[in-house]
């Protein structure tokens, strides 16, 4: 990827990460760890991959995105704000009474949110439904969903995978955020859902494994997904929970707790200092 | 003797009848032969999608389809549609208020021989607690057709409750009018009101005749729309007859009986005696044997009416 594009994507990812910290700090709650792990994926989706228009959020032909791991809404909101769906200043209303930015995404409140989701396992099915609707209606849009690795312990994820493969939804792209941690500990220790690649293949997916923080690999994976016909694609993105904030990286306690003022200042300084 | 048709049969036929006029698709979870969506599947195979035995996924898929502007009917047995998939119905369909119509068949104990695991007597209670959910429990095939049409004309989540068992057609009359959210006063009376839903409506009409033999003048109200419930007709019944009996093929906890008691408790408190499944599971057996065993009978309605009248304040 040429340097200028790469710089732009990194800049957007940084904006998203800062938005995550701003939002969860202001809310005094929320899920920064898994939000930071998907920031690069969201940067690519919203600034390169998806055909979306902030001026017309409900455009029929648009590509669609469902954050099945909806607790990472702070990252989605930050991406939407960065993309121009609403002002970045709104990010600090996260989780507050009267805000459009609910703890988990609400399609009826937030411009750019395509599906209410967050009860784990449900969003991936809805994304598959959107993909089927595209096929029925002869539309060319694509549907993307990010699923958590812990979330993959939910049986419904696999029901949805069976469904997507059965109906040959090649306009459907599942991204697994493989950050390795869930609330009670490491994903493998809590309830080992691996190997995801073999399981997803067995469920009828074309599977691509990448480093979820490497934009060249992300770009190549989405391009390959577009070219894959007759079956859905799953991108297993190896990521770092808390990515970009030193004291949050790979720390399970940052799954669902917000930074205090001091931690906030340090996190913002680190993010603004780095790429 | 009136014809007997199962409301599920009317559901399948209505889907075909309205398919030309309305843009919708139908999902099922490997029960098309039983829910009768098979009738639609045969007529419109390109608009029918089997989801396999995965009801939770089906409900969330239905929600996803509905976000694109298409109306979706999602069918299974009530046990799985409202029970198994409750959370998907609540979070994927109800919370975003999407245009998904849940066609739940095999509700209540008239499932028969399959027994308690498949006899859902809790679905109305579950669905009633979902904000924005409309619930219709038709009393016969005529009303079932109207319910499907009403679902198509109404924006938002909609729960349609159908039965497996063939029940008498009681609404094939020129003056029959279905209005969503409005109960139907089938017979006037002064002493007590029998408020019934689903297959209990025809039994309530029979109970009225039996009560008349004993000089008791019973009003009969058909509540096909359980939510939003017709507060007006219930309040008038309470005020004008002073006692109410509710009749439903559902647990008396959370169903029609609860809904009626909630309304009249607020608007015009009178004795309410609830006839239905008395907080119990069902059993295997023929439908007549089950209705008898669990007291979903004309005799029980007559007893309940007398009990309600006796409780009136002097």
C-alpha cells in the first residue's frame, strides 16, 4: 500500500482510538480493550472498504456493518464520527442519559448504525439476514460483521455461519477479532473455541488469517473476500486487546473498565504521540 | 355444525392470498409442513427460506432482512418462536422495532400427543412483556386470515398465535369485522362477561347458552388482540356486568387473564375468575382428553361464571 494511504488509515485509526478513550473516560464505564483491538479494522472498513455515505446513512445500496460484539460500540461511534456521521464532540455523551450513543449500538438512535446488536451472537445472524436480503433483491452491497473471539463461544454464531454458507452468501464477510481475552480470562482457558480456522472452513467459509493491525494484510484480505464467490469469507484477525495504550495491552481488566483521569491523560498522550 | 379448520391452516393460506399484494418473505425452521408455511413455499419457493432447526438464528436473520425494508414472516412452534428465541425476538426484533411477523403455531395444549415439551402455555406472557409487540390470538380460520392481513398492514413486530387443532369456524358472518386492538362483543349480557381468546371463544359462546338455561345472562367478548388490549370493551364489561371470567388456552399467569385483571384493576375493579392452564405443564393425550383434563371446558366456564357472580359485592 502506498505510504499516503497508509498514513491516512493510521491517522483514522488513531482518531478512533482517541475517541474510544474520550468516550469511555467520559462515561466512566464501557469496554476500551476490545474497542482498541478493532480500531484498525474499522479504520479500513469505513475509510477504504465500505461504500457508505454519511450524508445518506440509509442509502439502499450501501454496504452494511454490524458490530456483533456490540460492547465495543465506543470504537464504532468513534469511526462513525471520524467518517462524518456526527460531530466527534458527541463521543463524550457515551452511555449518558439522553445520548444517542448507547452502551451497545442502537440503529434507531445513531446515524450510521445499521443494526442494533450487542447481545452476543445476535448481530452475526442479522448481518447474514442483510446479506440474504441483498441476494433476494439483486443488490450488490456487501455486509460486514465483527465478531468477538469470546463471542464465538455462543452457539448462535455457528448457526449463523451454517446459514451464511448454506445460502452461499459471498456478499457476507465475518471478521473475527482474535484478541485472546474475555471477561473471565484468556479465551482458551475460559472455554476454548479454537481452532477457528478449521471450524469456519468446516462450516463452509473461505478463511483468511491476518494480523489485524497490519493494513497491507487487512487490505489484501478484504480484496480476497470480494473475489471469493459462492461462499462467505471469514477473516480471522489476530489483534492485541487494548492496542495502542501501553498499560491496556493484553490486560484482561481493560475489557470492561474505563480509564480514570490520570490513565486517561496517559492514554491520550501515548496515542497522540504514536502513529 | 360449523366447519372445523386449524388456524395454522388459515395462516398458510393467507400468506399465499396476500403474497401478490404485499412484499414479504417467509422463514421457517424445519417445520414448514407443520406450521403450514409449506403452502406458501410451494406457491412462492423463491420467497421462502428454510433456516433449519435454529430458531434463535432465524429470528435475528429475520431482523436483518427487515432492516432492508422487507417484511418477514418467521415461523416455528410457539414453544421455540417465543420460548427458545425469546431473547432474539426481544433484542433483534423488538428493540429496533423491526417489521418481523412471528407466525407461531402449535400454541397451547391442543398440540396434543407430543406432550408438555411442545405445548407452549407461556408465549403470550413472554411476548406481552416486549415493548411495541402486537399480539393476536385468533379464534378461528376467518380471524386468522384477518390477523395476517392486519400484521401486513401494521409496521413493527407482531406475534401471531395459531393452533394445530381444527377448531369451529365461528366468524363467517356478514357482520363480522376485525379491527386490530378492538375486542368483539359477540353476545350481550348483564350478569357476567366471559372474556375469551383463541379456541376458548367458541366454548364461551356455548357456556353462554348453558348459563342461559339457568337464568344467567352472560356477555361474551372475543379478545383476539391481546396487545394492545381493548381497555374500553373490558372496562365497559366490568362496569355493566360487574364480574368477569377470562378463558384462554395459556397459563393463567401472564396471559389474557392477567391482562384483563390489570385493566379492570385500574379502571373498574370487579371479580375476575381466570380459566386456563392453572400454572401447570401439559401432558400427552388426545385434544378432547387434554381440554377435559385441564378444565378448558364449557362446564368449567359455567362454574367460573357462577363463582364470579357470587363474588360480586352485594
